[in-house]
C-alpha cells in the first residue's frame, strides 16, 4: 500500500492507537484475571477480567514482542472507567468485514453468517453463502485485499475488520486511520494445525459465539486425534513430497511447519522432517529431486484451467518425469479454483489429515480423499 501512514514509525502509531481507542479513559495495570487456557495455540493469550476480556497476540516475527492487544467489552455495557492499553472491541460484533476466505467459512460454521457485511478478494472465496450474499446485495465486495476500496469500507460502517498480518508489510495504509478495529488474524503463523484451528475460540468471543466455537474446536480436536491414532496402526510408512515449481523455485514446507506436522501425524515420511523451520524453504528443482525425488506420493495445489494430466504436467517442466511418484502415477492435486480447500482446512485440519492418511495408507480403508484427485494418465 502506498499511503503515507505506513511510513509512520511503529511506536508512534502504537501511541496514536492507544490514545484513540481508550476514549480518554486512563490505562490501568491489569489484575490477574482468569486465564482462558489454550490447549495448543502459542501466540494467543486470553484473560477474562471483571467487565472486559483481554486478548494479547504475540508478535510472530519479533520474539518477546506483542503484535496487538485487544480489550473486548460487551456492547451493551458501559466502558470501564479505567482499562489497560489496547484496541477496544465491542462484542458481539455484528457488522464484520473479512478479508480471508477461511474466516468467512468459519463464520458460517459458527452460525454467524448474518454478521458478515463485506469481503475482499471475492473471486477466491468458494463459500456459497458469501457468493449469494454479494449477488443479492447483502454482502459488499470491498475489492482487492491488498488494496481495498477504503471508501466502501467506511460506507458499510463495520464494527470490526478481520485481516491477515504479513512480515514487513508496512502496515495497512488508510485502513489504520478510519477508526475501525483491525483484527490481526495471525493464526496462520502457528506451528501446528490444531494450534491454528484453536484461534476459532478468539473469533467466537468476537462474534458472540463462544460456546459454538468451543464446541466446534472440541470436535475438531477429537476427530484429529482419532485419525492420528488410526494412522499409527499402519504397517507401511510411505513418503510424501508437497507442492511443485513456482517459476524456478520449489517452496517446500519446513519440518516444523503445519504441513510437516500433518505428515508426521499421518505416520508418513518426509525428507525435511528434521528441519527446524516453520515456514517454507526455497529450493531448486535439482535439490528437491535429489532429496525427495523418490517420494512415494506427490501432492500439490493447482488453480483451475482444466483437467490436469501427466502430459500436461510434464509440459510445464520436463524434469517432473524424473520423480518416482510421477513415474508410478501416484501424483495428486487439489483444484483450488473449484474445491473449497483453503476455505476449510485452516479450521478443520482433521479434514486434511484424513486426506494425508488416505494417500499414505490406503490399506486403512478411509475411502477417497476429500480434496485431492489423481493426475490423469
């Protein structure tokens, strides 16, 4: 974004935010409160106090720092005369703009569809109620998530806006100056699939759906562990490689990434299992072929443009023909233009674990994958 606010030093912006969010009330050192224990999430800290709830998000890219602190206050209650520093959010928030497709889907699962009034990047959102809502005029299209139509956002009068933070993004431009609480959804920076999914408990608090979120997460957690237990009974332990070339680079999931964890929980072998990175690793094709070219299964995401065949895949890059999974026709993909993969797996990682187990251990009899289909011969 090009707005001049992004050049304001972070400290100055934080001070401005404090001043604007407390409505003149004096910041207060917090009492201990009652901590809402997180089972897996490491970046999220929630404490229930008398009259408000504090939500602190650790900075994913700066160890020991805080990304954001929110003060959740019931919308029908009077603001406490003294509160700790942070962004005040009135809950339940009933007029929400959401920039991420996974959070749109979560709102439906929590029964909060009517609380969604605007989205960004509509063409990438495979959530039927969102597409229908935009078509009927009940949900507004706010444009590109990286360059939204700020005038449209202001016109909608939202009570909060949910978006994803990125390292070295330079801030959110004009959105930071319009007085709407920005919820920084850093769930994707957690290092395990269940830790990311547990953020639904925070979003449930924002939407007035705390019980629904806790119940859904309990189901996801239980299903995930049942699948993990089943995977351990498999007699085979096949290997798997993810993704494919993007330009001249192959971005493989790090050993401590959520994907790395999913492979381990599916009782699969992964060439980078000993790696300590939680993000992706940039590799040349030659490096991938040398280290993981003999993987039994190859999976990747593919964005539309028709049926994918082995001939077509080889025409993209001839070197693919050297991979074991290509030669043995054990290559699978998700058409993310037509299949709601990104919409669902963030908060239902049990669905994705099911697919990994199905592909790695077909003898366990879980049936067909939910998302992946085989490349056609």
